[in-house]
C-alpha cells in the first residue's frame, strides 16, 4: 500500500480532500485540498525518502509498507491537520508547501 485517503468530506459549499502517499520521487507526502466556490487551497507536508527510518520510528512501524497500515489502524480518526501536526511536532525532518487561488 502506498496511498491512504485520510479525509474526504463536504461541508456546505466547501470540499475537503486529505490523503497521504508516496510520490514519484519516492517521498512521503500528506496532501490536502480545500475547494470552495471562491477559492482553492492546496498544501502538503513532505518527508524525504532518506528520512523514512525516522518517520517509521515515530509511528512505531517497522517499514514504510507497515507505516500505511499503522496510519489506517491508529491515525485515521484524527481530524484536520492532526497527522501533519504530529509529524511537524516531532524531530522528523519535513517541509511544508502550499498554494492559494482566489477568484
């Protein structure tokens, strides 16, 4: 497994999509997308492939394959940016990127 849908919900006119995956560079990404009638906001938290041992240790997973299972089992109930905050508040190196488009 290399993809997990964390949230996908509609709140009025706002659509929220949040997932984690391994990207084309082999990095771990948590990606979010908020879409409303007047704006679009995208963001991601990225952990480089070289830092996977630290990421796995943070979640108590032996391997990256197991990491996705642990996320499904233990972290899917976390609302909002809980999973990203957990990573950002740790010693695991990560970077954040975002994009906003306003109509």
